[in-house]
């Protein structure tokens, strides 16, 4: 008979054995630095934190943990009110034969939150969730700004490199991006505090918002144990707000790309902040910048040189670079379920009407992530 409860601090060694049986020894998610960052060092941001526990809900049998769901609760703000909690599930793992226990752990967790969000559902999980009333987006929108036509072509899928329509599109996007060549940009140093101006504007622009407070950005990006992020603005005073960028270098070609994780502008300064992002990416020698974001209402005002790409363009430009991979799935799938019927989200085909990016919750990783169910 299994019991299900939160993982306690003294039980981490046996949980690490379960993780290693699932991911393999040495995988970054099994490292103590990553685990502590994700599941312990954000207690002040966790609406449902219980002292002495981690944000892991496990199924225990005969004194051993057999299955678990790793999760990340965040505040859902309605204007400045943060009385509701959203459940992000990060991973769920199990020993063979205990898969149902992981699902039961998830069901228990859901009862304590107003909404459930999850990236990367398999086709089987998608079918189960859709029967349970979940919304589903096969791929949240991806926006691209081309800085270097030739380098972008080098990185493109060989099947599309000689496609005239694809080459023409890249060339047009590269020419459109030259407008912001001389826009000012500034990197906000790790010792500098983050100004609250962007956060006040974000709350004003969105009826509902997931946590993007300065405290959240400090934890999510500045304190990340293994990834270096740049926080960029138009100037040291952060007049136009903040953008968060990771520079990723592809080893085979030597080209770099900029992965934009956040665009959080102050009132009326979105275009200035976008131009600062593009200027910074060009200064870093990046082939292009991409940005995954599910909020269509938010991005209707996303200015040039960013363009939403679909069809041929989305298949031609890779989204995974460590190593370089071309996949049929060109974006991140997102599933969601609103349990609190008082929440009136503007849901559409792209998502639940919330500003959600590749930075939620820990989707942005340094290496391409291979899934397997058990160590061979």
C-alpha cells in the first residue's frame, strides 16, 4: 500500500537514486546544485511551501520512493492581488509498474492550486488530459529576428537551404532587422538591483499574470546554477524595462544564437526594448534571436524586426542546438487546466491567455533533453 506525500529533506539520497535510474548518472537534473535551486532555494516564491520539504510529491512503498512528480508552484496575480496559486509540473518519474502512482500524485497536487500548466506532453499524456478537459497547444508561437543571413542559412535544415521561398524569407527578415542596428543597449550587472517599473506595467497590461517580480527574476535567472543569462535594457537605469537573453553557441558551425526568455517593458517602451535586444544580439555575433511566447494578446504589439514564423520557416530554422537537431516538432507544446472557475482567462489556440515563455518553469536548458523511462 503506497502513501503519497511531499519529499522531506532527509530523503533526498534515496530520491536521487530514483532520478539516476530514470535519467542516468551525471544528468544535470540529478545534480544537487540544480535540485536545490529548483526545489529548495525558491521557498520564498512558493505559495504552498511546507517547511522541511522539497517541491516533490512522492509515492512511498515499503520505505522506498517509487514514483514522484516534481513541481513548481507560482503565484497567479490578478492586478496586484496574489491570492491564487498555479501548479507547474516539471518532471514525473517512476519505477516500472508504478506509473499510475505518479498520476495519483499529480491528482493530489492539483487540488491545492487554481490552475495546472505543463510543457512537453507526450501524445499519450495529451489524449488523457484532453479527455479530462485540458486545453492544449501543439506549439506555442515562436518569433524570430534574423541578424546574419549567411549564418542563419548555415544553421538551417539542409532540406530547406536551397528552397527559394525559405531563402527569400530569411533575406527579408535580415533586411528588416537592420533598422535597430544603432539602438542603445546595456547589460544590467549582477550586483545591480532590478527596477520594479517593468513589473508594475506588466501587471497593468495583463488582467492575470504569472510571477515575474524582481524576486522571481533574481531566482530564475541570476541564481541559476549552470546557465549564464544576460539581463538587458536600453540603459543602466532600466528605463525601458528588462529583457532576459541566453547566448547559445552551436559547436559544428561555430555560430551563436540568442534565446530570448523575457520581454518585460515599461509603459510604452516595448519597441525600444526590442531594438536593444537585437542590438545586443548583433554585438554578440548571433545569427538570429528567437522567442517562444504563448500570449497572443501580449504579442499583437510585438514590433519589427520580430516576426512570428510558421510553416516552412519554422521547420527550416532549428530550435535545438546542443547538438544541432532538426525535428518535426518545431515548438514547445503546452497543456493547461483551470480548476478555479472564477478565473476568466482569454484562452485561445496558442495558450491560456497568459504570458508564458520558454523560461517557464525550467524549460530552458543547456543541452537537448533526451527522455527514457528506465536506465538500460
